[in-house]
C-alpha cells in the first residue's frame, strides 16, 4: 500500500519536472528578449566572432532541442544562467535558499503552533471568549494580504519570518479546530468521557493520536502557503531569499531564473506533500 | 442569516454602491493632478487628501474599488467556468481524461500561486497600456485559479453520478444530454456557486499582493493593490493615517465576503 503510494508520488514528481521543464523551456524560448545578445554590439568582435555568437543562438531556436538541453542541464544540476544578475542560477539559489528555508521553518512552525494552540484553547480548554477571539483573529489574518502583514512587521521592526507564521496560522487554526471538534464528537471519545477518563488523557490518547496523521497532512498545505507568502514578505522586509529573487526576476523579465525557481519550489512542495501523504497512509488502518 | 452576516452584506452593498456612484461622489477624476495641492491633508474638497502627485485619494479609492469589485468576480467566473469544464468532464467521462485532469490539478496545486502568477506575468511585455494591465492581471487570476475549484467539481460530479437516482436514471435509458442538463447541472449548481464566491476574496487578495509588488494594475489606473504601495512610506503613514483607507476598505470587504461564505467544513484551502 505504502510502496504503491510512494511510486505514485514519485511518478508525479517526475511528471512535474518533465512538464514543468517543458513549459519553462517554452516560456523562456518564447519570452520577450530571447535571442537578443548584447555581445553583438561589442565593436571589438570581428565578423567571425559575431557569426559564432549567432550560430550558438540559432542552435537554441528549436524548442525541442532547447528543452532537451535544458533537461540535460537540470540532470547535471545546471539550472542555467541568470540574464539580469549575470550569474549561474544554481549559485544564486545556493546563496539564497538557506535563508528562505530558515524563514519558512520558523514561519510554518510558528503558524502551526499558534493555530493549533488556539484550536486547543477553544475546543479542549474552552477558555471564556477564546472561540470569539480566535475566530476574529484568524478571520482578520485571512482578510489581510500577505504584503500588508509584511508591512506591519516592517513598521514594528519585527523579523519577517513571523509574518509567514501569521499567514499560515488562520488556515491551520480552522482545519485543526474542525478536526478536534469532530474528534470530540466521535463515539469512542463520548464513551471515554462517560467512563470518567481524565480530560488530559482523552485529549492525548483518544483525540490527538487518531487525529495525528490528518494534522501531519497540514504540513504540505502550510509549506505551500508559506512559499507563496514568502515573496511579498521577503520583498517588503528586504530579506535576500528566494522569494525576493523571484520578484526581481519577474521585474527584470529574467525568465530562466524565474522558471527554475518556480520548478524548484514546486518540487519542494511536492516532496513535503509526499511525506505528509505517506505519514497519513502509514497510520490509516488497512481495510 | 446571523446579525454579523447582515452587517457584512451591508458593508458589501455600501462598497459596491459607492464604487458604482464614483463619478457622482468624487469631485474629480482618479488621474487628475492638482499641482496646487500635492500631499494635501483631508478637506471638504479632498475627503482623503491627495497623493504625492496631487491626485484625489477619495476618487482613486472609489474607482479602485470599482475595478476590484467588478473584475474579481469576473475572474472568479472565468476560473469557475474553466474548472466546471475540466472538473465536470473529468468526473463525468472518467477514465484517461479524468486521470489527465487530476494530474493537471495536482501539478497546478503543487505550484505556489504567487510564484506561478509572477512567472506568467513576467512573460508579458512591459509596455502594456493601463487598461490592458487590468484585463491581463484579472485574466491571469481567472486562468490560473481553476485547479482548486476543479477538484471540488470533479469530486461533486463523481458523487452525483454514483448517487442512487442517477444510477436509476441511467438504467432507465436516459440520454446523455438529458442526464447532463436535467439532472447533473442543476445539482452541481450549489458547488459551482460556492466555488465562484470562494474565489472572489482570493482574487482580491492576490491582486492586492501583485499590486503592492508592482506587478498588478499599471498607473494611472487605481486599484487597491496599487494604492497600498503608498503604505511602504511608514513616516508618511504615521503623519497621514488616512492613507490607510484602502487597506481598511480591502480588509472590510474581504472579511465581509468571508463572513458571508463561512462554513464549518474541513477544507483547509
């Protein structure tokens, strides 16, 4: 069962690389400015050198060939060359990815902790007014664009990574709350309550444990949300991460860079989704 | 309908009415520049003051609201139609087409929304006219936002097709066209409507994010996202808190939409 699921996910990841690569290569090939080489304006180059540059470019004009070269490059870890920053894409990613990953880790963990904590406070602890406060807070965070949340953090001089937490939190809160409410209304929990088990034990053994796989599945969604939020947050908080790099690439029409970042992010999201799906499947009883 | 939902409906109605009456409520055009009143504070002439180019903020807010409130539903309609076409046919036909569409949905959902928008937006030329930029922005939102609704519609179609009354209808020899128009489509309508309404706040927020990043609607056309760019100047916001009006209105409208759509389902997306 698990191996079938794993195979299906691996197939999907491979398909993402192939289709994403094809779309990316087509975008780059058809994008504005493709084939324009400023070296042709260099007066020091003689006719032969200019012809060599033109032939080099002509080899890239066929989309199929271009795609195959692109895939071969990807297989060797060559993500291409950034036109705007005049540096290899892999070098730029190596420089900026760790910062984004750290921000995402803080953001996702913070968002999950806040969302799950508030869901617990509302459902288990039933603190007076907690439902109203948590619902209003999550509703407010859902209604504010990530860029405005980033601005608020910038004004408060707070680290942008916590802004990611505020973007992730309302989604986690709503999901976790619904999950906990439905778990508390399940027959086995009602039976445990009727038997007089302590509320702490009911929570840990009869609510949290069965709901753990579904909660783990939240990781995939949270990571995808956090990646999306990282662009405006890194731009506004001036964090030199991958989100800011994607934005600069979009403004500079640097398609090779932008397409590679998008494929990389999609791959990372798919890997996290695969892991959370496997966690979910491993805990599901076989029928 | 709860009291909060009634209040939300009132907020939406007021915002829509004000945007429709923008030409009548605002004393000037959104692009007219008053060089004698640059960065002016609120007054009877300019209820929200003027921006650094001397443009009436109140007029820009009303026209920006009109753009967001007209085009976000249009984009939602487009994405729902694409989703209905792909998700509906996938659920109805099944087989290879369903597998292909499901794979497409999974691929689209694995790409973070804003990265995808940036990639496609970057492909478009820089010298688009302001009007074209509005259409392109919302067209992109509509064309790229189909995956999540398509998943729901495909699942809904599958469930309906397996329901007892449709199995019985097929067993009694109903034609495919009649099955679709008479039984499937009317029962799918609630899902389609829900997906349409759910997409509107998502698109409003996406436009705001794109606008704040400088990749949304082009100047001089106003939009909520473009107007939020002013907030980057913290000291100016502190001195002129009325600059927060677009943010407040955006939050009020999106909160109202979410309050009206509020359901206790388990879907985290």
